[in-house]
C-alpha cells in the first residue's frame, strides 16, 4: 500500500483544474484543439458548410466552405461572384479555393454578385458535391432597349475530387433557364437557395423559392449515372406543379411563401420504402410552413403528403429543416427551425420544433418546442450532426447567431425523442457564430462525428468530438461492520481502523480504442455529512481535517483493472453510532501534456460518460447496541401533547379548556403559552416486546411554529430513566430542535414544555397549528408529522367611559330661528362630551377593525333640534374620521373659540324669566333618551392608532329654542347619551365584553327670583291674632314660674359643712405615663344647718 498523505494529492488538485472540460461533454472546446479557418475579408466565408469524404485518388476528409461574396476569377468578368473553398483540417495551411465556373459570356449572362457558394452539400463518402449561385442572371438583348435580366440561379455538380469529370458534372443544372419569364413564372426562380442529395445517392434536389410569384417549387432529379449506363429506366425529374404542366395551382402554399427555401429528405418519414422530400416555406400564411412531398411516377409531379403550419406570426417557421431518427425507432423525425418566433411573456427569441414520428402518422403529433433567448435568432440553422457521444441515438445542433457573439446548442437524442436541455453550448469567438452548421462526419478519424460551425465574420470553427469512456469503479472495505466494543491492532486513537480498496477499469467505443489513460482516483468519506456542517466520524492518517485521499493511476487498456489502497481511522467518542459510514470513490481523467505538430492533429483527451454515475459508494455499518438480534433497531416513539397557559413569569402551567374537542385559548394580556409534550419509547405489544421498542438512536423532536408563535424557552418536567433533553431554536424562533437522547432507550419517557410567545397574534388569528415531528435514525416507519391544534379566542380588554362638561346647563332667553343663526354662539350653551377608551390587553395591530359608536340625540320626536354637533376631535389617535360627516356642523355655522362663553349663558343665571314662585307648586321633570322620545343618529368613529388609551371629544350646542318652546314648564330634564365600542373584524374569534357607557346631562330653566303676591286678607288677620295669643300665653307661663319675682337674701351668717375627703393612693403603670391632668373624684356640699368640725 502506498504511503498516505504523500504528494499524490497534487494529482487530485491538478485534475480539479481540468474539471471545466467535463462540464460541456464531448465536443472539445479547448482553444488549442478547436480548428479555426478564416477566409477573405467581407467574402462571407462560412455562409454555408459541408463535410466531404474523398475516397479517390486518396482517402481525404475535407471541410467545404461557401463564400458567396468572394472575389471573382479573372475570366468571370465581374468583381465579386462568390466561390467554394476546400479546407484540410489536419493542416495549418489556409483553405484552398476550388476552381470552376471560370468563364463568362457577357452577352448572355451576368455573374456579378451571383453568390456562388450560397449553399453546398456533399453526397457522402466517395460522392459528388453540389454548390449553387441563386443570384445568377440570364441576360437577353444585351445593350438594347429590350435588354432583360432573369435571376434564375444556377448550380454546379463536382465529382468527389472536386473537379468536373463526367457528363453529370458541371454547371448545366439550371432548370429555370428557357422557361416562361417574369416573376409570376420562372423569371426570378432563384434556383439553388437550397440544394441537397438524397441519402440513397439517387436524387439531387433543388429549391427555387422565387417561382410563381415567390410561391416556390421543389425539383428532384435523378443523379446516378449507373442507371443511364445500364439503360434500365429514366427516373424523373419530379417537380411541384410538373416539369411540363407548369400548373402553379398544384403548389400547396400561397404567393410569397418561399417553398424550397430549405430542404431535406429521407425514407421512413411517411413510408418505410418510399422517399419523402421535406421543404420549408418560411413565409407561408405569414407564419411559415413545412411541406412533406412524395413522387408520382405517372405525372412526374411532387404532391403534398402532409403540411406543418407555424404557430407564431412572422416566425419564419421552416427557415431550416433536418431529418433525423432521434429515438432510434426506425422512423425519421423532423426538426424545424423558426428563428423569428417570439414570446413576450417568456422573453423567447427563436424556436425549434421537434416532431417525433408516430410510425408515419403525423396528424396527432404534438411537437416539442425548444426556445431560444430573446433576439437570438435561435433556429436559423438546424443540423443532424450524428451520434457525437456514441450512445446509440443521433443528436442535433441548433444555431443562435445573435445570442451574444453567437452560440450553438447541442441536444442529444434519447429513447423518448430528445433531451430538451442542451448537453453542451458552443460559444463563438467571432460575431454571428452559428449561422451555419455541418456535421455527421468523422473528420479526424477517431470514430466520433465532428461539428463545424460557420459565421458571418469570415471564419469557421471545427469542434472535434472526444472519445467517451465508461470507468467501472468498485470499493471493498474491511471489516464491513464496526464493533465499537472490539478494538483492533492499529494506531487509531479509537483503536478501530478500516481498510479501503478502490479499483478502476474502463470501456469505450469502438472496441479497438485502447490507449493508456491516466486517471486520478479519489476516496472520500461522509461528504454529505460534512456538507451539512457535521464533523466526520473517520479520517485518513495525517489528514484529520478532511477525510479525502487521491492517487494517480494509469489504465493501460480497456478492461484492465488498477487499484488503490487506503486506511481510515475512526474518531473517538462519536455520537452517531447508528447510521452507516459512506465511502465514495470517484475518478477524473488527467490530461497529458501535448503540443500540436505541423500537419497533424493533437490527440484528444477522452471524456467520462456524462450519463454514467460519477461516484460509487460503499457503506460500513455499526454493530448496534440496544437493538434486536437482527442488528436492527425498531423503535416505537410515541408523542402526546397538550396546550397550557403560563401563569406570569412563573413555571406554573394550566391546561387550556377543551371546546368541541379542541383546546381553546382566550388571549387577554398574557404574553406566553406553553405546549406540554410527552415522548415515550415502549413496546407496542407487551406480550411481544421484541417486536419494537428498541433504542431510538439520535431521537429528536422537531417543532415548527406558525408565524403567530415564536419559541421562547423550554422547561423539563420529568424524565425516565435519565435526563438528556436539549432544545435549540433557529434564528427567528420559527422552529426548535429538541434532542431527546442518543440513544433514547427502551421504556424511556420524557415530559417537557415548549414556551411560546403570542406577541404576533393578531385579529386574524383563529387557529394555532404547531407541526410536531419525531425523528430517529432507528427503524420506525410510522413517524408521521402531528399537528397540534388550538383555537384562538381574542378577548380585547377595551373599556370606555364618558363625561359631559358641564354636566348641568341652563336654557332661557328668546327663541332664534334656524335660518337666522350665523354662528354657534346663537344656538345655545356649549356641551363637550369626552369619551375615554382604554386598552388593558393586547395591542390593537389591525386598527381598522375597532370603532367607537355613539348614539347622538340629534332631535326630538317632532323633528326639532336637541343637540347640535359642531366638531369631533381626538387625543392619542392617528386620525379621527367619524361618519356620517354630514351630521357634523350640518348647517355650516361659524365656530367660536373653545374658551368663549355667550353673554346669555352668564346672564341667565342672574335674571328673572317672569314666572311666579310658589311654595305649593309641583316640580316637573322629564328624561330624554334614544329609546323613547328622541331621534338619534349613530356616529361611528374608527379608532386608528389606538395603543393603550385615547379620547374622543364631541363639541356640541344645546338648541336653546327647542327647550324654550317645548320644555319651559319643566323644572329640569335629563338627556341620556350612550356610547359603545364595536369590533368589526372578519374573524369570529374576537370578543369585546361589556364595552359601553352612558352619559347624563341635566338641563334647567334659567334661575328665578321668588315673589309674594295675591295672599288673602283673612290669612294675614288670622296670622296676627295667632301671634298675639301665643305671646299672651307665654307671658302667663313666665309669671307663674316666678320669672318676674325679685330674689331676697338672709342677713345671717351662712353656715358651712365640711366634708373629709379620703386620700386616694395613685398607682404607677408600667406601660406608659399619662402626662395629662386627671380630674379628681370629689364633691363639696354647702349646708347652712350643719356645722364644720
């Protein structure tokens, strides 16, 4: 075994630097391996491309490049005629122009700007080549007034050696020459915009999109001189509308459709045995169409078999077409480009439609649409590039020349038809890269087809396909199980080591491909665990930070195995003893240093098959404690929960009441609630204890809370047999992870509380749903999530109180009509009602739902004013907008300052209203309220911005005239006004208990001065006589009592009697002294008859 921790790790690092080569799959995009060819400036070198395989006189594979704006040959008598170039990709020499069409007759033709090379196609290995000039002009009556020019187009056919060798070669391929002129016939047919060979070598097909007023036609001619030599038959030519009939009504598309703009063909499109020609008409019906054409032997016509219509206006559907069997089912599929398709919503610029053949039936085929980026012209070129990765399914390439500098997207075929995600994107180095594409031929002879891409910047790039290899990877680990109780004879601190052996061998196509391949093999342990932020349980010696080791190996040939050996050490005191330790093996190809030599191609580095798994994994199990005899831990975790309230900040919890089977939480001013959770792990069947209830390794509870609840803390109530609980929440408190034990042993139980904050509960909160999920690495299938539900009832502790200032008012004076009033002073005395709203509970977050409703006594039953509302103000609110607004100062009277008082308001307390006062008059009063004799209006004031308290003040005037007219005979009356708080929230769970008040105002007439008049004379006489009689009686009584008799005194000396008073002894109290004077209990009695001794 090689020494570990050696510099072979550098091989791994070098391989990482090459990782980007694998990201794009097997077309080699490294600059040193991309073959680039450039042409004459402004020649449009690269406008068209074809790969050509020349068998004679020597085996040579060439890239043919059209340059339709190339300078003319000297004998062409023009400036620019276009041309065709041949490029040898094995040479660094520039491409060579193929010499043909090197003459001109100015009296019958013009080759100026004829665009020779606008299209080029090869017949295949050993076959012929066709190239066209669609702007070739046939001239008549030159230098006369009758001179005419017809843009009929012209094509050349060359032999495989790119020369004119036989009668079939040359430039006589111009079927529009000699026919009816004018653009409505064949005068602008522009033959050669497209041209192709059938894959059976039998036909050459031309498109002439300018025929019949640009309806366009397709013409197929027999192109195999073997049939002529053998005199078997003359096959064709076939033409849309007929070669002799010229029946334009048989053209399946309207004028200006450009039928023949693009071409392809093949068998097994509609029929297994018959060939079908596929042609695009990108302007048909303003969206484009593609027509499937078949031969008719009798009439020599090409008739329509099926027509595909484009879906987007002006999308140029049919600009390019390709026939390819993408799913390898023996039936050819059709790929259609629509480079000007757009979709504003999806920012789409260009599309490609893939029609998967349903055994020759096309009616119900729904295409697969591939979309390009905005303004990219995605789909201007579509090409069958063959099976570039040798997976058995042909692939296609799509050009998007306006996507940045230009891009080509590679799509792989598959059993389902096509992989809609591109497997590789080729990016251009020159502008308009991707305008033309050629493929489906192996240019560098490595058995993989290559891809050539042209541009409108006079450059061409050839991307070679790298061989695709499959590397078989195997891992062997000894021992395959870890027994933590049994130590090994190794240097690991834990005393446990693992011997790991990884082996590699490769296979490839073709089977004779057997180069020696240098690879870097890598062993890595627990990569996913480390990506999750957990530490690894194993490591390689001298590599404690990262359990990863690499080694360079050389695979000498296919199916020859090479191996690498390593040792892994187990860490000490690991927690996870249940989940296995995964060990993965991966491989990268190491690039050898190589340089390109003259006239040769550098050897391509093979690439790993992207469809094969990049790694192989082997898992090492633990011998598990507390598990069954089968070494499988079948736990039986069970969960129970109950919602509780928390008493203040103390850890005292009370269960919520149950209503209709659901806990009901009444939120007043409490900030926290709690969720009591009990988890057990006991056998489900005591009679069969071995079935389950084994140790639950890494047991945990994950609780996820709604937005209205936030995790605060946890409290553990009890645990058996030991306490292992630990809870940790995420950053915002929306989830908590509680570790129950590792392991949570058999017959264990734990009860704890999750304390949750309710500060985010709003009016709209009707339910609390907490998701509870038990997890364990032990085996238990029934650990489904449980939703703990509770219904929320929000009780708003709102109260309202009211006061009137003043609470007693007076009326008097004279009656003033409503129309005569200009200011509020003329109405009557000022009354201000103040309603104070206090919120002792949860803050009102949705303030639009609470409002103060006031039953305002506007008028009495006969319609006369009672209280006139002048203004409504507030304190402690953001804004007060009470409704209805037209009830506030509805007469538009001028407001007076708040501290002003009417002169009458002061005078009425001092003046007399002329009424007589009588001691014997009966006092009369009345109560006015909304339920009996007053018409009231409901004033609604939303309490926006209410936090803890606020006031709403209603400034009003007592309507003096109404009281003078209706209530002047009363001694006083009371006006009752009621107000309440209403919550109009949509949720039904909001309650406002007893939030109402009543305010009383007493109204008096003006104070009067009492007058005595109208007393009868006999009352006065009786009063005088009664007074005299009472006075006489009083004098008589005083006389009888001796009141009027004077007192007389005896002249003798008075005698006195002395009384001895016994001395009373005082007692001193211990408690306190009485500092005050205490009255003595003694009596002195005078008696003249007694003597003193």
